[in-house]
C-alpha cells in the first residue's frame, strides 16, 4: 500500500463538488474523490473496483454535538 496524502479543503467530490473526504484509487492509478454522502452511496461499487480506499470521513464532526 502506497502512502496517500491527506485530502485538502481544495479536493472536491467528483459527483457534486463538495469537499472530498474519500479517495478511491483505481488499479490503473487514477483516482476518484467523493464527499461523505456520495462515498456512502457508492461504497458497494467502490469496494469492487478500487485498489485502495482512503477514507477521512472521521474528520467530519456532528455540529449538533456542540
């Protein structure tokens, strides 16, 4: 497994343009970026095709908890 850089605020979801929290690295070396919502929606398909998935959704904080 290669070292993967952390996702930045400038990394955007390929589906909707929101901040990306998940990077799916494809066997070809390409990558797809997803917000938490779309990563969850497409998780079944991503798990089948991605060589590696870098998930930073743990950085999301429930604002109602504060």
